[in-house]
């Protein structure tokens, strides 16, 4: 037989359970109502998120391309002069992309290059044809392009050779890293194949030898010594990316080649083998010299649409293949 106290406790438990269920049902209705009423906002914001992502991609790509071109357009600018040129061109790019987004999508966008938060490296350049030797009066055919006793990250290394004027005796580009791994790339003129070509042979400490024939265009071959290819895409070979960074780059047999070249390092590449490009007296274009280059560009962006507004700041690695 159930006592009166037991019956009262059972009734209280039942009432509590019913009350709790009612609260849960009420909350469910409220939450469902919120998401139903907000679904229109979510659907409006979603396309603008895609457009904002597209803007970020376009702005990064555009600024990177702009800075690369300006890094290599001028030879005799100081770091501050280069910064002024980049800022001015970035402003033009900002205005063009802002006009495009405003007219086609009704959105406000802006991009700013922030020089004070950007990072500079060094560009070593010989901008006219001559032997690949150090500066006069030494004219050394065996020398280091960069800091002789240190390794650095390398973002750009091109060699533009006049095949007809280059010797059949090889010139060597020798690259070593901090772990004593190495890749040596030789290049010389040859009559193998059809007419005169450039024979490129690479020897990697961990991968052995490989050889390729590179066909000239108007008697010239332009080599990318970072990824190991000709810009005409007709030959490939092992280059600096065959070993891990940072690197030390040296030349041997530089008197055997005629051409021009450029390297970009992530830091100042002081050397007794060349002077600053804007030094006085001036450095001849047939001689190597050192100038500034932006290695990391700091950029701020802003996007404002009807449903989405934000500001962002990020660093752009200017040389995508930098190692």
C-alpha cells in the first residue's frame, strides 16, 4: 500500500518533468524561429564571402606581380626610392581595382602597401652582356655572388646568355647549402642537335648528373636557375631547388660565358666583388652591382559590401619559389 508521503513525492516529480519538457519545447521553438528568420541574412552574406575571398586572392596576386616587376625594372634606386616607386604604383593599382569592384559589384575595396612593415633583401645584377666575372680591376672568374662566408635564402636567379659568344669551355654555377649539400650547373656552347645550342649539365650531391640541350631564341638562352628550366620550356635540369636552403652561390670559369644575370636574396648581399649600383662613380651595366629589392610586401586591405565589412593585414612573399 502506497503511503500519502510517497504519493505526494511522485506527484511533485511528475509536475517537474512536465515543466521541464515545456521549457525544452519552448526553447526549441525560439531557436528554430531564430534560424528561420536569419536564413535570409546568411544567404545574402554567403555570396559576399566568396567575393571577398576573390578580392583577397586578386589583391595578393596583383601586388606580388607589381612588386616583382618594379624590383627588376630599376637598377640604381636606393631602398627608399624603390619604396616610393612601389607605393605610387600600388596607389594606381588600388584605384583601378576599387573602380572595378564599385562599378561591377557595388562594393568598396582598397589596398595599401605599407613600406615600414615590409622586408627588403638584395638584388645582384649585371644588366648588359659581358663575362660573368667580378668587378674590375680583379675581374675574377672564380668568385661568390653574395656574401662569401654566409648562406642566404634565394628567391630569383636568372642567367641570360648570348650563345654565339659563349665558349665551348664550360662555366660553372656552384651552389652549396648549410648542410654541405651541393648542386653544380655547367653551361657551354655546343653544335650538338640542330645548329648551335647551350648544353646545360647539372650534378647534384644526392642525385648524380643530368644533361639537357637548350635551344636559343635569337641567339640567346634565358635560364631559371631556381627551378631549373629555360623560359622557352624546351629544357629542364636540376638547379638550386634540388637541395635545401639557405644557399651560397659561386661562379667558376666565368670568363667562358657572355651574358647578363640577376639574383635576389632575402638579406643584404654585401661583397668585395661588386659595389652598390648607385655608387659614385657609377657602375657600368656590364659589371655586377648590388641594389635593394622588396622580399616581403606588407599590405592592408579593406572590403565593404551591403552585408559584409572587414579590414585585413598580411605579408606577401614576393618570390613564390623563395627557398
